[in-house]
C-alpha cells in the first residue's frame, strides 16, 4: 500500500514537472512583441498616447506633400530596399496587420487582401494604400490622396510598423537602434549599377543617418504593438533628400509642391 502511494506521488510529480516545462517552453518560444520593455506612458522612449494622433496627422500630411511633389518628377526615385524585404512583411492596409487584436471572422476575404499583389516601390505602397482609404471613406471624389481622415491616419501609423518590419527583416536594426553601416550597404547595393543615383544616395545618407539613428522618442504604440519610428524617419528623410535630384517639371504647381516638401521636418517628433 505504501509503495503504491509513493508510486502515485512520484508519477504525479513527474506529470506536474512536465506541465511546468511545457508552459515555460510555450512562454519563451512565443515572440516577445515588446522586447525593449516599452511603456506608452512615462517612458521617454515612446511617443505618449496624447501625442499619437498628432504624429499620425503629421505623417499623413508629409505623405500628401511627397505624393504631390513626386507627380512633378521626370526621373523616378530609386528603390532603396530589396524587393523581397518589401514583400516579406504584411501590408499596412492588410486585414488585421500590425495589431494584437484577434483576426476578424471573414478569413477568406482577409487572406485575399493580405496576399494581393503589391508594388515593390516603397512610397507607391503608401500612396496606393492611402488612396484606397480615401476612396472607401468617400471623402474625396475619385479617392485622390488629400484631406485628412481617420482611416488614412490609421494607415499612416501602421506604415510605421510596416517600415519597422521591413528594416527588421533586412537586418537593418541592431537591438533598438539602426545599424547605420548596414543601412548604407543595403541602400547602395540596391543601386550599385545606377551611375546617376548611387552618388546622390551616398550624399543623402550623410544627411539622414545620424538624425534617424538618434531619434527620440524612438517608438510608438500602434494597435497594442510598439514599433520603432527610426526606420520611418530614415525613409522619409531619404525621399525628401532624393527629390532634390528628380529633375522636376518647371511649372507653378510643381514649384509650389516642392516648396511645401522643403518645409517638411521629418525629424520632428511629438515630445521633443
């Protein structure tokens, strides 16, 4: 009898140990969505909630100005990131992308949205997504990129997470910081055979690398996920700088559009 009790206790202790081991393994095997232990309030590294809408408004306004100026460029801007990096991350306007919320029920529709063919032009992904948001909101005839809307601002913020994902996939982060040397290598490698753009990319990197790498605050919470703003600052800075060399059309409208772009401060963040 005593032997049977001992055996039962022994088996129960083994079962308990296995259960604890499984729970620990599951906890450690899951991706930590907040590896840097950010906090939205009281953490100087994070844009506070009260400033989040302000940043969304500013991002959307920046993209509208970029969009208008790019219509005046005779020479297309170079692709800075490899194609596989741009398509390896979920689209910013995809169903349930960049959120910690549970997926919606219509899985077939969500899968179709997320698997739709996408352009490998970084800014075209932004302008296409924002135009689609405008069209669905029916705020502007024809869905043209323009006025602010809640949907467009949300997508602008989700592009912060998309940029974070693309840079992470491409190995352009070192912890929470930009790996400046790797950013430079990837941007230049992607355009090594372009004699026009390669030297200009180098000049733009000189102006953008340090401010982007030293950005404070460095993150923002979007739909419960903390995303680095450094990759967004880097890309916005590079596009603003590169537009100076795009051989723009000499019209009054284009002169006005480029004057607006020159006024954009891509480094200014809420709270600094």
